């Protein structure tokens, strides 16, 4: 897991010097995170989750006991869906087909209900709070669809992933005798990919979960290391210094179609954790940078024009692989000699050349970027990368002196929705909205 920061070095960041200048701050951040981990109110439970092999065994037993499943529908949104979606796209190999319902647009839901066979479908409803309107509306629809088709047997076709104590889903699962897994109380949604939120759906598509968790544990070791080895402290520092220089956008760009949902997961992790109005002392800070998704090479033919020639208000993180899992030779064809520079080369060679060329072209234009190199795309390295990015986010929260584990900014929108939908207790807010022309 090498970091190639020299591109950053050319444009204002000397990583070695910056580490020296910020050693005290970074060490304090690292020590604070490790020492606060024991306090559930700090929401640092994601650090220990990869150690929990007992829960993993339960997940694997549940998967084995349900070998009749052909379609798995995940009902969840935000942190309750994006991790499993990223892991499935990267490593899923069937035979179960995964479907994610993470919106309430009626047409796709109706289409899915028309297409699936209830008898072959397992519905995994994932909600830590048990109160998210989108997820619960979808659950009401899928539960009825199953019951209408299967009668009392619907209960075998639902598995609940929720908080062990809080919210309405846990007692409901208990009273109906539904299978249920815990989201540990000290783990927030966007930090939940290594707990049953991510591992249960991933188990059904054959992901090597033991290695996924082993990779995450490796990232934990690195996050404890001295600063010279501590990669999340280093990438967080680069992100922090870039923001301090006015680079308000952070682009996350893996060179991999299999990693196509990883930027979506990262955008949610980064933006919801770090975009905060107040610091830990309640002072207005308006922290954060805006994470943007890109995929190489695809977006070389789209966003890279802007990245090179538009405003240099970005820091770009490229992710590329050192080795492919499988490669293909580009064949020679008579009559197309204009393409002979490709003949006999491999697709992976071309992919790598494109990533290196783009990183350098961006640097030449004065657009800072760095590359994270993954040895290969397997469960171990993906687990490492996911946990690394969670650590980077936690370090950034410390550097900005904000709470990276809450999301007060999304509450008012939720309350307005309740008011507009006529939820009991929200009558006053509904009247206020009406007086403001929203109904
Ligand atoms: O990261 C988060 O905390 C959020 O994105 C949540 O995951 C999202 O709001 C869904 O919440 P819940 O799992 O309670 O339904």
C-alpha cells in the first residue's frame, strides 16, 4: 500500500517536512482516537469490529443455512447500503443476485417487485435507527409483497440488521421471530461496512470475508504506527493542508470499473463526517471539503478536462492496482497498423499507462494529486482500503477539531419530511412550512 506523494511534493507539499511540522498535532490525533475508542459515546466502535470473528461466523452460518436464496434485496440508505454495494461490485461473484433499494422512486421499486419471485427472495432490511422513512417505506412494501405471496412463511424471507436495543425494528423482529443481526451501538452507518451491514449481503455473493476483515485489521495496525509509517495520518495531513490552501474539492478516482461504487461510499463517508458548522467547542468553523467521484479511465474523457484546465481548487486521489487478477492481450490486426503501439500489449499495461499519464499530466498543469497503489484487488486489499479511508476521515475530524461521527445537518430535512407526510407530533412544523409556502 504505497503512497506516491511526489506529485503533491512538486506543488507545495513536502510530505516529510509537513509531517515534522505537524507531528505534535498528528500524534495527539492518533492518541486521542485510540484512547477514546473505549467510550461508546465516541462512535469509534468501527476500529474493533474487524476483530469480531464470532459475529462473522454467525453470518457465515446464516448464509449456509439459507442456500435457497437466489435474489437478495437490501433495503437501506446511506451508510446502510453503500458499503455492501461497493464490496459487491468489487468482489461479488454470485450466484445470488443482489439488489439495492436505496431510494423511494416508485417505478424502480414496482419494477423490482414485478421481476422477483418471492419464494426465491431474501429481504435484508438494514437500519440502525429503524426510523429512516425511505428504508421503512420499502420494508412495508416488501413485507406485504412477501406475505401476500407466501403467507406466514414470509418470516423466513426477511433478515433484519439493526441496533441491538434502540429503535422499533429490533422489538418487531423479536415479536415476529425474524432473523436479526446487530449493528454495534458504537458504530455509525457510514463506518459500518465491516459489521453485518456490509458482511451479511457480501456473504451471499461469496466475498472472502475473513480476508476482508484481516485487511481492515492491517489498516488498524498502520493507524497505530509512528507517523513515518502511519499512512492514514499522512493522507489526512495532505487533505488537511490542501484544504488550508483553498483546495475545497477532493476527488476520489480509482482506476477500476470493479471499484466503481467505492467513490460513492467515500463521498458519503467524507462529506457526512467532515462537513460541520461547529467545532467541538461549539465555535462556527464550517469545516470540510467536497468529495467528488471519478473513475479512471472513463472520466479521463469527461472530468479530466476540467481537472487540468479548470480552477485548481482540487486535490485528486488516484487509486490504482499493481497487478491484475486476470489480463488480456490486445491482438494485432492487419490493416490497422496505426494501432501497432497497442499490438501485443496487455489491457492492464494500457490501464496502468493511462493512470500514470493522467497523474503526471495533472501535476504538470499544477493540479495536485497523489496515487494510492494497491497490490491487487482482492478481499484483503479492499478491506485494508476501506478501513484506511475510515481512519483518514477520523484523523481529519481530529485535525479540524470537529465530531466526525454525527450528522446534525441532515436532521431538519428529515423533520420537514415528517411534517409534510403528516406524522404525529409534527403538526406545528407542518403549519410553519405551510406559512412559508411549502406543503
Ligand atoms: O452514515 C450515516 O449515519 C447515515 O448515512 C445513515 O447510514 C443513514 O442515514 C441511514 O440510517 P439508518 O441506518 O438509521 O436507517
